[in-house]
């Protein structure tokens, strides 16, 4: 099957013709540079294109939000990156931002306001839920996931940090699959092991790495698919599944990839 073409306008292109899009899609570092996570970006853009959402990206004008710098203790670098992004966002008079990364979501939503960046920020799990509830995304019954078991891993920055538990589950429930919960989920969910800048450093001495523990819990559900909504979680869970030699049997997929596949995109 030939690759479906999709349109990704930039804010600069929109501004040049006097247009202001409804939403800015904040792609994030992983969505821009990580080979695996680029698939999530493509899937989400295909969904936006299909339902005719008026959006744009910053492209080369987008920089890291500063989340890893702040978590690692480099407040100076965080503020440099944040202020630079806020100047760009305010220059385009951005009002509404959608992102697939909980780290970007949390930082722009909760930490940019103190530096002059005030926006309506929505994680793509909530945005997809809204599209489904509004009937803009109509999933066909008996589709690609009929008879499959899916378990969902709560990202720390979506769940405990921002109390978003139901939106991703409602998205998954729209698929023709069985949602099975891990032993530790929702408010008692276990971190994948990458948060707090742990993604960028070697593991400290211990009996077991956190991502292995979490992958074991996911595999114990008997699920064919582990659903994630965070690039950090996706890396850690994928590595955990590989550690157990289960990558042939169990796939780690983002919510956007699941919806795009169910839509035949």
C-alpha cells in the first residue's frame, strides 16, 4: 500500500498568508528526532488531516521545552530554553497547544505561566478522546484490534502530575479490544523509570531496573499490546519487553498509532 500523503504546515507559512491556525501541534524532541517516535508524530498528523483540524507546527523554530534541564537541576538552562520558546509562541499569538509528550505538556502547561507563557495546553490523549466523543473520529467495530488484549501504562506526568487517567482509557475503549489493567495503575501506577531526567543517565546500583519491573507487570496481564502515551515510557517499556524476549509477541504502541491503525490511516 502506498504511503498516505499528509500536510504539515508551519506557523511561519501560516503567518505569511495572514492565517492563524486553531491549534499549534508541539512535536517535541522525541517526535522530531527519535526514529521510533516519529511514527507517533506521523500517525497523529494523519488523524488531524483526516478530520480537517486547522493546525500548524513551529518546525525549526521549536526548541526543547527545558524539562530535562530542570529535572536534572540546571535551572539556568531551563529558563533560557523556556523564555526563548515563550518569545516564539507569544510572537505568533498562540492560544492553544496540543502535544503528544506528557513532559512537554506538563512543562508548558504548569511551568511556562510563571515566565509569561500562558496557553491552553492539551495532551493528545485528551484531544483524541474529544475527537471520538464529538464523532469526528469514527472507529469501525471488528477492526484491527478485535480480540486483542490491551493494557495501558499511566505516564507519571499525565497521571499523578496532572490527574489525567480516564481520557486515554476512553480512547482505548473505543477500539474493539479488551482493556486489561496492570496490578499497579492509575494513582498507584509505577513509573517507567525515565522521569526526573533518569532517561539521560545510567541506572544506579540495585537488584532490578524499574523498566524491567514495569514490563513484567504489563506482560503478566497477558496483553498483546502495551499502550503508551509518552515517548519516554515507550522507550523504557520497549526495552523491558525486549529484555524478556517478548518483542515478537507484544507490541508497545502509542494511542495515536492505535487510532490511526483502527482508522486505516
